[in-house]
């Protein structure tokens, strides 16, 4: 294994990679005119496929980075996103002796003691791990996911270098100030580090299995906790064929529309009801089992959505499928961050046209799907000065991947009707829950407390007003940037006055005859002049170098 550059050398390697593609259009797909994919005018150096190849050559961290970038249409142009979606983990398998060492180190026993059999040839491999087939002592067939040795140290080093580069981009470029690369890298870091702990993935497998119980068409391999550690994940072995390899004959003999519809409904429940997004439900992570069920794998990358943001995303998606453009704008603005240059009128106009176009596409039309609609909303927001949360891009990417899977399973399925119908069911369930006895009792208790305390609080306020004792205080002003800037202004004025006094005094003393002279002038006058000139020059240089424009204001949520 060749040694990877670290520290400053790795940072320099990343910077060279960015400079190579500085004029290729990467990270500049921010205008509405660039929303449609274009094959023309691609630069000779830095074409999408070459961009992907260079990312793969940088190592596992950047393979994962490329997969994450494929969910950000506000940062990457469409042609590059299409290439990133085809990114593969072209890595050689880990020698079996190293695999044995990792498994025995994590489980604390010899491989032959833990398993009745353990295949040396991997079932599959990726940049972070590879999977082996094995058999437990009780005869249960399992799949064992083993983390690549030394991968953690390499990832941490690469992530530190990425954070350094992203921070510089945020400070030095307009796009950095708009997109906030450092925040995005921070979220990417958290997700990737969580993926390295296979106990978290085991919990996700268990949780998704429980929540998919209402959908018997779906199954998730369950973890074997006694054989699962931080770097080793043991789970049920599930066999089948990839959904992209299903033949037309299989579709003829088996109705796969129910499977596709159940998959879409199950994932919508995960996002909108339980607040979890499986960030990578691509066709390679789904198998059609011999029993006719869909099996889901690779649940390491799962994003969690806070309840309030989850409600906003639900309202946004519901308004979009219902064709209510103004409501889509309101919800998107509520969950986004308005930059100073946010053009609200343009955003409302563009989004309303986009939603109207989406509503005009009826069944069996793939021109503008729900997933593509959400991604286009993200891209439009960035073009108009609205920074949308990463969860919105993940939702759009997830829906787009699910649409590809559903199209492979049942090309004639009307996905729009499935999504719209399920959103209505979720809305009805929410209405029933809001009218439940427990919910109503809680709200009545809150209302009772408000009515009980209101007269006393009103009386206290009126008493303070009558006695002229009502006071308002602003805390933290002494530590605020306002006081800091006022102090700087006072210091500048004082330094200016002292400088002017020294120079004027030295000019007056130049006429005084003294025995001590410097350069033909009175020494004291010359010293005062030099001190005043130096002090004045220092004030000017400090103002030119240190003074900067105020940062652009950002506003989160509704005004």
C-alpha cells in the first residue's frame, strides 16, 4: 500500500485539484439558466468523467465526498452530478490475513471459534469496507462487514485538510460566503464518522426493520449483536438479484407494482413521520429476494431531521404535489436562510412557474418528477440568494433514487399518484393524532395554566406602569461588537488628535533657535515630527489593512 500525503502536502493536493477545475463550471451552477443539463461548451480539461476519476484517485474520503456532492445541485452543475452518480469504489480487496486480524481484534476470539465457516473471497467491497459470507456455530448464514485497516486515520487526516480548504474558500470567495462550504464539510464529517461505527449501522438496520413492519413487501437484514463491534458488522445473509437486473419475463410472472409502491410509501414514512433519511437508497442497495420481497442494505448513512423541520418539509412537499406554488415558497423560505442579496420576487416567480410546470405533468410523464422538483427548488434558492438546508437536497436525491428503483421494478407505475395518495394519508393520520384525547388533554392543561396565570401577570405589569417602575434592559451590550467598534472609533479619533497635535507642535517649534539640531532643524521639533508622522502612518495602514466591509446579513426563517 502506498503512503498517502498528509498535513500540508494533502492540503496542497486538494488545492491543486480545485485549481484544475476552477474554470470547468464545478461549484458555479448557481444560475437559473444553468438548470438544464448541457453537453456543449465543456472545457477540454476538467470534463465530468475526468473530474470523477480524479476524485477516485484522491482516495476513499473523496469517493464519499463525490457521493455527497451528487446530492447538492446548488453547488455542482447537472453534467457533473450525472457523472458523480456513476462513481464507483474501484479498490482492491483487502488481503484475508488483514481481514482476519480486524475480526479477531474486534470480537476478542479466534475466527475459527466465532464462526463455523468464513469465506476468504469477499462478496463485495467498497472504499471503507468489504463483506464476507460466513456461517455461525448454530448454522445461521450471515454476512460480515469488515472495515478496512487504517482507514480511520486516513479519513481524519483528509477531513482536517478539507476543513482547512473549505474555511479559506468561505472567507475568500463569494460562493463560499453564499454556500458555506465549511458548514457543509462539518456535516459531511459527522455523517462519515458516524458511518465508521458499525454499531450505529446495526441500530439503523434494527430501527428500519421495525418501522417497515407495516410493509410486508419490504425486509431489512437484522444485525447479530453478539458478533457486531465498531469495525465489524454481522447481519443476516440475504440473497437475490439487483432491481436493475430484473428481466421482463420476471415482471410478466410477478406483479412488482405493489413492491414499488410499498417501497415509496415506506421511505416517505421514514422521512416525514419518523424523521430519518436514508441518504443512499440507490438500486445497488436493494435486492429482489427469491420470496418476492425487496431487501434493503447499507444503512450507514442516515440523516436525522428535527421535528419542526420535518413538518416544514412535509408541508412543502404536500404543497408541491398539490400545485400550490405560493405555499411552496413560504415553506422553503421558512426552512432556509435568506442572504442579503435574496431576490424574493424572482424566487417566488420562478418557483411558481416550476410548480405549475410540475402540476401540468400528469401520470406516466417522467419529465419533472417529485425528486427532481425538490432538487430544482434547491438550485433556484441558491440562484436567488436563499440557502436551503442540506436535508432538502437529501430528500430530493432520495426521491430521485427511489423513482429510478420504482421505474426498474414497474415502469408503468404512476409514482405521482402513489406519493400524492400517501401524503394525504399521512395528513389524515396527523389530523387524527392532533384530535386524540391525550393531545387534547395536554392542550387543555396548557390553556388552563395560561388562564390561571394571566390575571396575575397582567396585574403585575399594570402595577409597574402605574408606579413608573417599568424598565427595559439590553444584556450583553458591553461584550457586543457594537461596543468593540465604538471603542475602535474612539481610539482612532484619539490617535488622530495626538498625531495632529504632534505635527502642529513640531511645525511651530521649527522656528525656535536651539543649539541641539537634527538634520538642520531643532532636535525636539524633529523628534516630535517623526513620532507624529510614524503614528499617523500607522493609523492609515491599520485602517487600510484591518478595515473591511460588514459581513452580509443572513436571516433564518420567516420575517
